[in-house]
């Protein structure tokens, strides 16, 4: 609770972009109370929408106004850019007359920090996602969402995400069925299981690059940053082909859930910094090794400048997290139509895997007519599956470029995912510079 410097009114700071807990309450109690307050703040009678025109400048007073981004900003077929400047004012003063202070480090919303009011006007910075029963996202059934429109009114958008990974010969390797092996039971070196993964970087990734290039496809590769140190030729070729590189830990031998908080934060930052240094472009996407996250991961990713995350395989459409400023975007990924789970866990054959991919596409394409616009990734690693697969089926599991879209199938052709690979890339509006108005 603070007091507005000009009006003298008492103001309760309740922005979900910055506050995730209330001092003195349990995490669940605080979350429920904040949700109730935010529902009240965003009622239509308290909301004013500003319609932008060329050359407009808008001011709002953060001491008494919450900035609420509209939910329909992704439906336009053009990019929207907002240049935002924050004017620094005097520190807020609590109802007891004390100025706000930072109890646990300055809250920096640009880097993904959180702020919690202790009741006396003091602001405590919180960099961990509060443990909760449901994820840091709004539950909206797919049948009750605003219409999502892809370019050219396409029904489905696809992206290619090869995983380019590095394991050290002195690392603990996964077992023969890709299971995690405790260090005290591991045999080091495990030449057999290391070599089958090294094959991907020596042979498999070059085969994938050739096939995708043949069809004019550019990929968004999830990259272990140690590849930059040990296999710089891969980074060079990916840059030449115009591929996007997104963060994928330093090595797949060590997951974020196997580190303490300080190590995790440093690992995220080191991964992004190393890829930027090697490629010349700072990654804006992230796919965790093993899709593993802790309560802190999203905050650390937002702090490092990540804009979209692929770990949350709970939807067919992108959505916004309640983490980060601007909020992180969840980009759909898949563990079902993913080569390693399919081969090691579900024990499917190559023809069965191809059939799975076709059926999933056919389902999403059919639903795209009544549930507007789906999105789905196709995941292939450049390690074991690259050796198992042949040039016949591999492009079918990774057919579209990062964000081309699929229209109706040509006459006489199946609704498989192989026939749209020659479309030019179209970039979706929310993956570029964020729109926040």
C-alpha cells in the first residue's frame, strides 16, 4: 500500500507482472488474493483502451494505473512496434510515511524480477516463481479463445526444431534405453552410448541440413552451447543456412533440475552468452535439456533476455506466461511426435512414426477449420534418430521452415506434412519485437 504523491490517495500495487507473493501469507493464499484483486482491477468499468494512430504518444501513471495488454494484438497480419520510455520519479511512500526500499535486491522488471510489498511500502525483489498448484499461465479452453489468424488464413503453422547436442566422453551417459544413470552407478567412459550420439554431430546433422536445404527449409535448432566449443563448423554452417539457434543448456549431460539455484542461473546465462559469441546473434528461444525446469527457470530465462520457451507441451497454440516483462511466450513442442520418446519409450518403428506424424497433422489441419489456427513443432535430434532414419522419412518429420504455414493440400496429395516444404517463410507477429500496447 502506497500514497500517491500528488493526489494523496492510497494505492494498492497489484500487478501480476511483478508480484507473485505477499509477505506473511502462504504462497497459495497470496496467489489467490492477488488473483482476486487483479480480477477486480481489470473489470470493464475500470478499463480504458487507447486506440493508436500514427504519431501518437500516450502517458500513464504507474503509481495509480496498471498497464493491461489487450488479448487480440496477435490477430493482425502486420507487425506492431511500441517504443516505451519510463520516466523515473520519486520513491513511493507507504501509508506510514516511510519511502519504499529494496529488501532483497532491486526489483528489475526488465530482467524478469518480481516485487512484493511487505505492507509498509517496502518492495522486496523475488526472482523465483512461487510454487503453485497450476502453472504460471491462464487456463483458457482452446474452444473459448479469440480467433487466432495465421498469414494467408492458414489452418496450421509448423516449425522445425532439430536438437544439436553435446555429451563429453567423460560425462555420465544415458543408459541403453535413454534413461538417466546415477553417477555412482555409471561406467565412464561409456564409449557405446557416447559414440551413437557423437554420430549425430559427425554425420547426422549434415544429412539433415542437406535435406532441409533441398526443400528450401530453415530450422530453429535447439543447441547445447558446448557445440560452439567442440564443433564450430556446425555453428558456421547453421549461420550460412540462415538457421536460428535457440538455447538448449550447455550440455545434455546436465539438466537444470540437477543444479542448485546459483548454478542454474549461471548455466542459463552462460548458454545464451556462448551461443551469441559464436553465432553473432543472441538467442531469444529456449528448449531445456529434457524439458527440465525448476521453480526458478522461467525467471532466469526472462532475466537473460529469452522471449519464448518450448518446455511446456500443454497446448497446440502459443500463449503468454505470467512471467517476464514483456511476458514470455510458450511455443508448442511435442514429446509424443518426438523421435527419442517414440523409439525408446513407445517402441515404434520408422513407418509407425511416420504414420503418427501424418495423423497428427491431419487432425490439426481438420481442427484448424473449426478451432482456428493450430501450431505444432516437429522435433528431431541430430544424434541416434539421425542414424536410424532415412532420407525418405526424415524430411517428413521436419518439413516446414521455422514459421511457414500450411494451406489446403494440392489435388491428389495426402494431407501429410511433406507437401508444403517449398513455401517461403512467414514470420509471425509475436515472435519479433514485442508489442505491449
